[in-house]
C-alpha cells in the first residue's frame, strides 16, 4: 500500500490519501469489495 499523509495547521485537518493498493483482502468476500 502506498499512501501519503497531509496535515493542515490552519484547519487542524489530517488527510490520508491512498495512492496505490494491491493484493488487499476484500472485506466482503461475496461482493469482492471493501465498500458497503
């Protein structure tokens, strides 16, 4: 998994961006998806 982390001081926001993800197990094996 390749990701980046960005923190903005003004708003106090922490953002995490997934740039690339391979061979990650699906959370829902029936739908082969991690989304609901």
